C-alpha cells in the first residue's frame, strides 16, 4: 500500500487552520454523540458515562496509551490527560493534499475513526502536526501499527507522502513487512 501512495513535496501550511476541517468533533455518524466521545467509548476501558439519552458523555475511563504503553486515567472536567489524536495530523494532511479537498472531505478525515486514537496528552502534543519523518511513538512496539494506520488513512483519502515521510515509514515497516492495514 505504501508503494502505491503518491510521493510529492509538501504543499506548505499557507491557509491552514483547524477550522478548515470543520467544527471540532462533529456527529458524522448521526448516533447522537460527537466523534470525541465515540472514540473515548471505543478506546477506554472501565468507562462510566452520563445518562443523557444517548449515553454519550464519558465521565471517566482508562487507557494504556499506544504511544507510550503507559496507563492513563481520564476524568471529565479534570486535567486533560487523554487526547484524541489524528494519526495523520490535520496539519500534515493539509500539506499533503487536503488544501485542495472539499470541506466535506476534510470534515470526514477529521472525524474518521480510522484516523483517531485515544492517547496520552503529552505524546499527542509532542507530535503536533508532524508526519512519520518527524515523529514516531516512543513505544517502539506500536510503530508498525502506527505507520500502517497512517498509510491506510492516506490511501483512503488520496493524500500523498513526502519523500522523507515515505522513507521513514518504509524504515519502520522493514521490521514488520507483513503488518496489515487496519
């Protein structure tokens, strides 16, 4: 799949803002819950939710962050210990094709469950808008699954990779050549 992605230089960040990808955490699947809560309910264990009709609002839960392999506790209204990461960061997507996409396609990427993971906040913030050439999870055991997910997302949305990004992904995949796409 990596070999089929277009390799192209970065288009740069001119014109980029988070708002270009629509309202944060839309209810794109129309289940009554925003995407952030959908991901928290999917990725956390020991989840407690507020009884609010749809049982959307996650009050607490636990996750072992795939980026660090460390346990993290989530408490709604408490310190932000868990973030929902865009595996293909929105800023990276902007630089690799999204600046030409429709608003609907950008909204879809920003809320696509394939592109979202509950992770520890510090790793997510250290990553920022980096691609695989500039950031990989500190948990080396998760890197194959991480880059495979990036490839799957870029393939799904026809985003390209830079040469450096392709080379970094290829280097990771050398240790797991049979890693399937999620």
